[in-house]
């Protein structure tokens, strides 16, 4: 029954729209300022800026193991 | 003292921005509406460029958009042969006015009671917004598509620019053309400044200023490239213009000298307008962005904050580069 499936499709759309409407929104200028502040404050924890210690780096150059 | 101009780039549109308009100054600040070929005009906070909302409903490119003085109503003109009136506070479509061809221009009267429309059907229409079902008053006379239609002289007269290379001044009551100006080239834009009764017109590489009552020429200024739009500062100290070479030019109105030019856009500039307080001007381009430029570069206003070289940290602002002489090694 196509009317039944459109009804369920419509209901799903309404639910989705309700979710989207309840999302918290802030102004772009505020978001940009927050992002900038977050990046500056967490710069010391940023691996791309500070680098990863060789010991914990899973992608370091593999050193050959010598078998005794 | 040369400060670098850092424009605020407002993205969001997916096609060229063809028209923009500011509201008056309201208790909530001032607002700006942009018309775009993607059919989705956007409302933005005027001093920061923050997106507020998008008016959804048009089924074709939106060629003209305007706000009323109080920023409570918006009107748009589109290629879907309709002009729409919107509630600018809720974003709801209030009225759809069907036309017989592409509508290019919309303009509210000062009291927001009447809407003037003009488009490719060559007829100017005046809608009484308190009686929307009633037929509009029609003014015919142009021999080709109308590009821009504006109320002027206390909403008693109408100025219209069309592809027939004329600008006509009409009396609203007699519906007759009081004055006609003819040009050799198509007029690309028109702006009316009520305080001072000045009309700003652009055609070819020229920006021309006329008296809005008599249509007497005040002065003309030639630019290095083809100009699509120009706007005069509310205090009439300068005017800005933009066109085919992607640059924005700033001129001194009194001396006609070119003061500055700014690069930034990635496509021809279709529209420029000064904000109602004159502190910034907005430009809309083929590249789909709007850029807000400071009139007084270096001034702290909106999102711009002047930072001197000694203070290297700044939040919530665009950092402006300050004169090299003050930088310490």
C-alpha cells in the first residue's frame, strides 16, 4: 500500500527534521573564534605541531631485528 | 600609515551573487540580504556577515533582493517569474506575486506598504501589500527588459533602468515619464541616495552621478575596467565600484581620484553597497562569495580589531598588519 509507505516516510522525515531543528546553533563568527581559541590552547597537545616521540610512533622506520 | 585591508569573506552561496541590499539601522543592528543564481537568497548580520537564514521557496535564480528599512520584511525577484515577499524575522514566505516573465528588481517604499517590481516583461508594477489580491498598478513604456526599479523622491516617483539603454523617471500618480536619460551603453547598475537626492549609475567603465529630481549630470568618473556596480558613501566622501577585473576601487567623491583598489574576489564583481552607517561596504561576485570591506581600514569595528605589533595575541578578530616602522626586531 503506497499510502502507508509514504505515511511512514513522512513520519521519518518529521522525526529527522525535529532532530535537526533541536541542534544547538551559534553564529559563524563565534564558532570561528572558538575554534581559533581551542587550537591555540591545545597547541601543546597537537602531534602535528609538537611531534610524536619515536618510541610510541607506530609508523617509524622499522629497524631490523638481529636474531641471536 | 598603510594598513592591510582584510575583508570578511562570507561563503554559503553555490552560484554567483548578483544583487545585495542592506536594511536600515534597527535596534538589532543592520542586516544584509544577498540574491544568488542558486535560488536561495540569504539574510546576514550586516556588520559581521554572520549567516542568519536562507529564504527557501524560489524555483529559479534570484535576480534581485531587498529588505525594508526595519529589516522585518524581505522581497526577492526571481527567474521563476515570481516576486516573493518574506517575513524576515521568521523566514516564512508571506506573498508570491506572479509575473509574466523573469522578475529582476524589487523595492519597498519607506513605509513598506508598497512593493515595486520590474523585469523582463518591460512593465513596472506597484503592489499594495495591504491588498495583495488586488491587481497591481502597471506602468509601461520601456522597450526592453527592466534591470532595476527604485522608489525615489519620497516614494512619489519611480526610477527605472532598462536594457533599452534608458533610465526613466516616472510620476507614481500620473504614471507618466517625467524625464528620460539615454545612454550609448547598457546601464549596469543604479543606486538612489535619498539624503542628497543623488543617483549613482554605472555603464561601461563610467560611474556617473546625477541629480535625482532633474536628472542633471553632476559628474562622471572613469575606471580602469568595465564597472558593474557602484555605491556612494552616506556622507558622500567616497564611492566604491567593482566590475570585470575582480577588483574593488575606492574613489574620493569630491576630487574623483582613485584612492585604493583591493583584490580578493575570484570573479567579476556584480554588486557593491555601502552599509547604512558607512563603516563597511559589501561586494557580491561571480565567485559566489560576499566580501565585507572596511571603509576606515584599521578601525576596530564588528569583527575587525586593530592589533599593534607588540600585542601578538588576539582573539575574536581579524588581525591587521600594522606599519613596519613599529615592528621591533
